[in-house]
């Protein structure tokens, strides 16, 4: 039985409902910042329990524009973790600031106990990542941020619908950043992103920054960028937002089935599942003994398992000038050799999940 990683052909097997909205868009010519974008922003803000949502061109730009809106620039330092997707760190570097890394916990998110040691006179902002759909420890991170009077931007690109103590990821910080990339849980037909905030000032600033700093057609209030969410993608997002609760429920169910099937395999370490957190499993990641052998075995058995990611960012060629080395972040480095991602998406059948469990168990003779 094949278990594929990509579910996009299945997800959009019948695009007729989405396509039926396109003729009206084409007749209107409302391609940029049109009514579909305003509608998506209203619905997204409401779904997240935030006051404002600002549609942008990508999750990367959601992060970059948030940092710019909060005044981050050359000479500043921004604290994040080294085992995130490159975009988190790329957005920091694009502002001219320097990324400062902090090691992670056994949940693959930034370790709050190690943040204060990384705060220095140039630290301007904390950028926690809700990696894999595992919410970072936001209450503790917010306490640290308040103590040091630092703003927080949440990289929630992988954690749409996650929560800590019933509060949605993305609503703790000054802004929460989301991606609508095809591989994310709420996905459009290309690039897209969205930022949420409760601050009218930040909302206004972001609306200027994403559209050339134009406060009206002829007035440049500040220098900005071109980073708008397309009307076309907003139409797709407006359909997907209706299915999103169901998508999330299915992923949570699939992850629970994998957890149950792997719980007694001694060579598999399932990360903690704290009852106060809602995990949304953008990725289903566990640690495994003899990981490379397991990966080869799974791929041979038709299971498209992957590694996110084999080399942390502080050990990438691009990070040379940051001065880190092997051993700088022992927890994250040890995890890099042990993590494996199994498909857990909403289009898997119970039979496929059970086949995956069986393939892992048979590798270890469990
Ligand atoms: C996907 C992702 C981004 C960037 O989103 P894009 O829409 O692809 O630009 C940023 N951070 C994390 C953690 C991501 O997974």
C-alpha cells in the first residue's frame, strides 16, 4: 500500500466550487486588494479571534513585514530557534538584523529556559516558531518578553488552529504570521500569507507596508513594499477556510492513531503531548533510533516519510558569519539525526495509517 506525502491532487480533485467564483472576479477586474481579499481578512480575523488580519504575499513576507512594522533593522538582534524552516531566519536577515539562536525542547520548539541567556543589549524582538504545529510555550515566552520589554512575533505558519490554554497561536504576540502556501494546512493555489494583530497602529502600518506605503493613490506615507495577497488566492482561501476545522480535526485524529500504534515501540520517541496544548500536526514528527535505516525501510515499503530537516540552520553554509559551530545547540543537533516525519494529512485512510504503523513496527521487530 502506498502512503503519499502530497495530498494536493486529492484535495482539489473537484475544483468546480472554487472555479465558479472566478468569472465574477474576471468580470470585475478586481485583481489587487479587492473584495475577496477584504472578505478573507474579515473571516480569518474572526476565525482566529483577532481584531485585524492583513493579507500578504507569503508567510515569509508576513514575518518580514511584521519585523519592519515593529522597527527591527540593521544592528538589531532577533531571537529564534535554529531548527526552523529557513524562511523564519531569512526574514530576520532581510531586515538587516542578526538572528540569535536558542536551543529547543523535546517538543521541537524554543526552550524558554534558555532565552534569557541569549538576550543582550541589541536584542529587539523574540520570534518563537510553532514548529510542526506544536505550540511553543507562549505564556512563559510572554513573561520573559514583558520582563525585558521586548515585542514578540509568532511564526505560526505551521500551526494554524493550534492553541495553548485555549488561546490560539498567533494571538499572544504583537503579530501572528501565517502561510497559505500549498503545503500548509490552509492552502491556496500558489503563494499567500496573512498577519493577525490586535493593535490598530500595527494594522495600519502593515497595510501601508504591503502596498508601497500608499495611504491613498497619490500619497506615499512611508517607503513600503509590494506584498499583497492576490484576489485569486483570496477566493481559494475563502473556500478553504470553510473546510479548515474539518482538516484540522482529521489531522489530529490521524496523529492520535499514529501515537497509539507507535506508543509501545521502544525505538520510537513520541514528543510530549501536553493536555494544555492543542497540536495541529502540520508535520507528524517523532524521534527514532537508527533513523536513516528506518527511513530507507519505510520508503522501500511505499511510505513517503521525510526529514524536516537534516541540517539545522546554524550549521548551514549561509550561517557561517554568525559564528556558530557544531555543538552550539546540542539538543537540536541530536534531534536532527533522529527526527522523521510521517504523513498524517487529512486525505489518509485508517488503512494507510495502520500500514505505516505496521511498517515501522516490522522494521524494529516490534
Ligand atoms: C512555510 C513557512 C514559512 C514561510 O511561508 P511561505 O508562505 O512559504 O513564505 C515560514 N516559517 C515557517 C515555520 C514555515 O513553515
